[in-house]
């Protein structure tokens, strides 16, 4: 199943509101997701799973990256051929 990990940098102190926005936005989509705040270089980690890789791309590009107070993102798509090694 197509899977993407999205690492997000946010404005200082905005992690909780961004996580709430992500949950609100993704609750209307037909995808599985996990979102957590983290310590380190990035502030939030988002894992997205869908039957359609193009749908993941559209959601990341047109919805997640446009959330207010998100400074930058780094997206990593899982290599599906290696999932069952």
C-alpha cells in the first residue's frame, strides 16, 4: 500500500494547532494516517497510507503543505517493492 512519511517544521508553539488542522483535514479523506509531535530537527511526523499514491501526493501538496504556520516539509515515499523483503 502506498505510504508516505511527511516531516514538518512549524512556527514556534504552533504544533498542537497544526496537528488539530491535520486531523480535521484528513478526517474527510479516504486514507489512513498517524500524526505525532516530536523532538528534534522536525516538529511533527505524519504517516499517510492510501490505496492511491497520486491521492497521497495531492493531499500532501494541496492540503498539508498549505496549513498555516507550517514552515517546511520533507516527504519520503516508501519503496513498495521492498516492503515484503
